[in-house]
C-alpha cells in the first residue's frame, strides 16, 4: 500500500497460513503494490500467487468490498 496509490480493502485468512489480500486502485498502481507485496512476502515465506484483475466484470465487482466515500 505504501508503494503505490492503492487502498487496502480486505484480507482473508484462508487457512493453513494462507492469506488473501485485496487492494483497489488504478491498474498501474495495483500492479506496483502487488509487485512490492510479492517481493516482501517472498522474503519472509513462500508466495503462492499474485493476481490482478484489471477491469472486473460486474458480477465480480459486486462481491468485492466497496470503497467508502
């Protein structure tokens, strides 16, 4: 989040030590933030995957946490 102009919208402890982190922002900023997060995660443990959805379909958008204000 510090690496780019993005907003942390949620995190989910999936289980077994796995965590899903969700951020919102423009595609370039989200890519920069996920790259920085992936590098940091790789230093302290195993990174399983990173996925950026550039323009989510309305159905996907509906289930993601909303930005306030």
